C-alpha cells in the first residue's frame, strides 16, 4: 500500500483497488506445480431457483452452494483459486486459524485476485468443525455482488478422533436473493428479498432430501444470507443441537427450532422417527412463501409435504451453556466496543460506527485494540443501535461469557454472535494467532457502511 495514501481517506472500495496490484504474491512456482488439493473457479452462473426464477450471479465451480470440501484437521492442503469474472475477488475461509495473508480479507492484507488471474497457496486445516468459505468483497448499492451473490460453500474440517454418532450427514445452506433497498426518511436503508432458497432451490423445486426410518441424520445448517436472520423448523421432528459454528456445545439440547444469524452454523442430530413427507423451512410465513424450505421424504412415503406452523420464535444461546465462574480468567483484559449509526443527511446512507468511528478511521493505531500474544481478552459489546448485529471475529474462536445482565456462562464457543438491539454481549478469547485480525458485523450492508475494525498484535 503506497505511503502517500492517508488511512483516513482509504475507503473500502479504494482498498480493493489498491490491494489488487499485489495479486499473485502467493503463486507457487517450480516444484509446487503439482495439481492442487482444492480448486475453486469463480465464474458467472445462472441459478435456477425454480422453473420461474433464474438468477444471474457468480458461483464456485458452477454450483450453489459451492462444493463441500472435507479436510482432515491438521493436514496441509494446497488451494488454487481462479477468477474468471470481471471483478477482483478474494476467498475467506471462515472459522479457520490462518495467517492474515491467506485468511481472505483485504483489510488484513490478503491480496485480491484480479479478473482473469489465479493464485495458489497452502494452508493448514484447523480447528475441527463445520466451517465455510465465501467472498469478502464490497457490494455497496449493487445487491448482486459480494455476499448477495452465490459465492459461498461448505467446509468440514474432520477431527482425527471424532467417532460418528450418526448414520449420515446432510448439509443445508440458507440464502436470500434479489435484494432491493427500502429507505426511510432518516437515511436508514434495509435490503428486502423476494426469493429465498435452501441449497439454491426454492421450496417445491429440486429433489427432496430422502431419509430412512430409524436413521440418525446430522444436519449441518449454514445461514449464508447477506443480511437476514432465519428461524428454521422441521415439521414432525426436533433438533438435538450438538455444535454451534462448528464447536461442540457444553450442553447438547433438543429444541423445536433453530435460529441462525448471517454466517452462523448449527449442527444438530435429527432422529428420523416419524415417517411421511415433511417440510423443513423458515418459520416466518412470508419468508417461507419466498421459497425458504425443503422437502424431507421418508422411503416408501408419498403425498403432499406437511408443514406444521409453530406459534412462537424460541432460541437462546444460554440453553447450550454450562454455569460460568465470574472469578475465572480474572486476568482477561476488557475491550469495550460500542456500536451505533450516524445519520449523514437525506439521500445518503447511514454510517455504522464502532466506538464512534467507522472503518477505516477506527483502525488506526490510536483507535484500534493492540493485542498481546498469549493474553486473554474480554470483548464487551454494547449495541446502542436499533438493529441486531451478527459480530464475527476472524482467525479466532471466542467463548460467550455473559448475555445482557445475566449470570456468567461457559462452554459456548463461536466465531459469530448475535448482539440484540440495545443489548450487551461479553465474549472472551485468547490472542493466539498473531497478525491483523478483522472484527465486523456480518451483515453485508452494515459492513459496507463502516461496521468493521482491525485489531492488530503488538
């Protein structure tokens, strides 16, 4: 990055342009010319969400979601990414402990992949669990770009000592399409969508998920929506939640529905003990009407899929936690992070801020947290806005320690947590992965409008 560029004048769009000139710095040469373990090709794609809904977008390897990659924990994989689009791209490996130069965020220093270019690098797959990969670019007012499009896929890092307590796995990706901004008089703008899919298909399109009576199916569910929280129920069945964001929970619980904020994942075992043809789908009627649902069909069953409408929306991280000890980790240093938005005038988008500043102004040395390797930190996240925010910390896993003014909890380890409007959430993590580390709201429009901050290590 040229020294003449002031950090206060460096917009996210300009950062993208500047970062593109360094693409290829990870290209392998000489003896590394062997075929890569993983190949991702980013190219234009037309998604057939239904026979009446064809969406022009971009995809990985010609499919949405992108291919499921399985890697063994601790093994080294070579990755090749080819960009066949007209825009600079980058791939973020969400939930992995990677160096910042390959984590997949331009704000950390990962080079962009220019149109028509390719890059190759190696990475070590850790930690174990259900992760995912996705684009990490700027969209602005173009609601076909970045996470509004089809660049997302499943990633499973297999534990070396993980006995299978289920018969098989099913991966389900929730996504919203055809977004449009609705604005209000105070400058607030919010995307709304007219198409919603599971694994790229609207309810009633595509093949049903076929199961057998007596099976124990592990369902790995990802919310890859650019902005929307989703509530999922499976009529006639319950979910035994065993992991959140790929990390085993302290208390596995059987629940009637799941809530997933953008970028969250839930892994839950479902006992297939109620033969028939059922709907797994979004609980809110208007979202399911947009297509967010899938048919689950038992062997030797037929008929119209059955949906049973739940009465309430029910979810709480606390139900998966163990009791915490407030005296534990008293060495943890507190970092207070206050979230709000600033009205910037009629006809202009609001600015999202952390501690009174938007990105990149909040990420200069005098404003951003400086982490000491090996130190434990407690992030005290105070949401002073009227929106819920899914907060993501790159390259680390944190533990939820307090929700609102409740008692201390333990045992819920995540990389995304939803902080409610007007609420406070406290999480702890150990600074054990040196380098620039991005912290941001995973709602695409909020991130584009400044809701990011870069932590750095001393």
